[in-house]
C-alpha cells in the first residue's frame, strides 16, 4: 500500500428522536465518506452515540451494523467509542472493524478525572497494533494522546497512522487534544487523524456541549505540508474531512528525514517505559 484515503467524521451531536433516526444518520455518514470521497479508513468520534435515545446502543447491534457497512462498502471503520461494562467498572472501548469481518478493540488507557468520578471508569490493559493490509494503525482515545509514552510505544511497534476519536466540551479540551496530537505526529514521524463531535445533547448529563475542529496531521518535513496539516474541519461545524496519505513518503522520512526524533532519542538517558515488544504482545 503506497497511499491511503482517510476520512474523519466531525459528528453532529443531538438528541435523536428514535433509534432508527440515529442508525440512518450513522449509515449516511459512513456511506457518504466511502462512496462520495473514496475513503478507505474512516474514524468516528469518542462517545459518538451519546445522543442515542434512552441509553447506549447494545454492543452486539453496534458491532453488527458496523460490520455490515464495512463489508458492504469495503471500508475499515474506527467506530468511535462507547462505555462498556467490565469486571471492575466501566471501560471506554473503541472497536475497529474491517471489510473482511476483522474486529479489534482498543480500550482507553488513561481515564480523565471526570470519567473516573462520574462513571467509575477504569483504564484498559494494553495497546492494539492493527494491520489493515499494507499499513499498521493504532487508536488513542482522546486523553490518551496526551501521553507521549503510549504513542511512542505503538510507533516503535510499527504504527504509521494514529486514529484519535475524541470528545471535548470546551475549546480548552479541544486544543489540549489537538496540539498534543500534532506533536505526536512530529515526535514519531506518523500521521494522526482526529475525529471530534459538535452540537448539544439535552437528554444526558455531562454531555451538554461539544466543541471540535478535527484534523488530519502530518510530520513537519520535506514533502509534507509545511505546517503539518493535511486536512482540517471547520470549527464547531458538523462535516467530514478527507486526506490522501502518502505512506511511501512517510516511510522514507522515517529512514532519512530532516530530523528523526524516535531514532535519535537518548534512550541511554531516557529508557522507554513501555517498549515496542510490550505493544505487540498486547495486540
């Protein structure tokens, strides 16, 4: 694979009138990204289904619908994330579904104080490195992208694209996620694709407002956009952004870029707290 077209859905949060209304919107967004914009990899935001009426979609139905769309459209889908009941509390889980029936998951590792206090949410146990056929991706859910060690671990394991579903209620949160994501692109010579949500939810406490300006970021090196941005959504406006990512260029810059932060890190002074081997073992 030399190039990959990536789409990030900047989801319009609202109180959906019924389940059919939500499913229709979800299918339309995914189908449009694939049919109209030839996306091969699509990312939905964290807590994308927060406006689903009277709770969250059942996980089995969520996976079934994403799998049908991925198969029908021949598309890889990073399905945002949803709370999931675990033995010791809730987990924030993102499912990644492939066109041939592949399924992987990534739990959020670093839990925000609000998630911990309001929902008794707990962090996941490992990192998933996902081969989508000629390219490896990883997922960092919102707050996770603010921890460089986590992203360096999946980059060391071979991840070339980092997908970042996020949910932020104010511009402070949006900029924390976005600026850290763009820094991770430079630090690890990798592409970063963020997908956030906008709009208002009245029926669920803690999710009244959402702010986002999703971005597809690149390293800042010769051949890439000089400011490291391949695509950027309009602020606070629902829509989709698409960029064609040059994987061969990325690979060549990893080997011979102007700077190579991952290779040049003084690991004798700053040994990695989690190695590439650890990431691979936890796929």
